[in-house]
C-alpha cells in the first residue's frame, strides 16, 4: 500500500473513495498509485498488486478508504492470458488440460514474487480457452485472490509435456470492479485539470463511493442523529436504527445514512431477529469508520458504561 500527499497544492479530493485504474504495462502498481496520489493531493493505497509488465484493473483507494484494503485483497480475480507452448500440441489436448486445471490447485509463488515462497492452495473457478494459433494459447481464467498465473502457465506446460510460459497478462476484473469502469492515468489528469478550472463533475463521476467495494454485505440504515456518535466510535443501539437487512451475530455489516452515505463497517453484536429498530440495546460495534466526525451534528448519546460494555 502507498501513501502520498502533495503539500504544495490544495488537495483536489479530500474524501474516501475508490478509483478503478487501467494500469499500463511498465510501471509498478506502487508507482501508479503514487502518481494518482500526487495528482489528487491525497493519501492513497492500492489493492491487488500487478507486476510491472501486467496491465488492467488496479483498485486505488483514496483517503481513509485505504482501510478497505483487507476486504479488497480477498476479491476473486479474472484475467486474460496469452501463453506460449514450447512444443506443438493438439487443440483438443489443450482443452482437456484446461478442464483438468479447474478446481483447487497447489501453487508456490514464482521466484520473481515479493512474497515468501511457501506452498499454498488456490481455486481456479473457470478456465476457458479463447483461441489457439500455433504454439500461442489465449485463455480467460477466473480465480482466487493470490493465484499466480505465471505459475499456472508453467504447470499447464508441464502437464502438456512441452513446457510453457506466460507471454502477456491483463486483469479484467477484481471483485465487483471490471474493465467497464476503468480510467487511464490520462483520464485522471484531464479530470484534475478540469477541477482546477472550476469543474469537479468529471472527477466526481470517476470516483466510486466505498460502499461499491462491499455490495454483498447486509446494510443497516441509521438516523442522522446517531451518525456523529458512530463516527466517533460509539456502539450503535437500536434507537438509532431505522431499518436493516438480515444479519447474524458477529457478521460484518455496512452502516449507511438515509442518503446512502457509507458511514462505517461494523460487527453485529446480536442476530437481526433480536433487533427491533427504535428500541434500546446495543446492536453494532463500529470496526472501520469512513465518514469524518463532525460531518453530521451531534445528536445521539450513550452512557460511557454502556459504550465500554459494548466494546468488550
């Protein structure tokens, strides 16, 4: 993860958000995130590192959205890969091996990897051969986070009896984020120039709210009077809740305002079946807060003893 600010200029963006960048081949993910941070003048981080020669979807988190990194790193990934075989192989045989490499696989990170080279298990959810011309094989793969496609190509080559290596790789999806929502570094620069000329619309349209990262989490809508206390770490009680999805005890939930602003992630202290919105009782303990204290006026209080009890 990278953090950087441009102290010489007024920040062009000062809130939490997510940018889906079309990372080019050449620079590292760290460099790309740093360039975005310098352009916007804000703290940034990236999730799901791509090797310098790999292109495609790179998630850059803005402001305190960097706290989403543990969640974003768990997302399934999808790639388009060009593999070169070291010998001639029948097309039907390539299809057969592709089917055999779907499922749970053992992998050891390549020597070029920055992580410890220990054996791990990753799942290939789908592997589809898109095209085959001579010794070049183009395929799409949907896999667990942390899957090494370079190693996948090597192992497929061994299974085919010819050997193989990865020629080119592009990430086309990370979790709910795909190529359709990507922006190039040139796009970001143009949007920043527009902000300096007084037009923030273009930049604002590119930056996603943090709730886009957790579309599958149950949500809880709370009263405006409860927001500031939650932003300051107070445990949310039933009196502050307007409505909610079903959730289990200890499950992570997304807490939103009535305007659908993402306030925080929280840990459910009870099962939703025991909750009656508007009644007393501690319900959700904030774990990761995204909205700044003071955004909403103070209007909801709880006793210190009750708050401390809920945090245990």
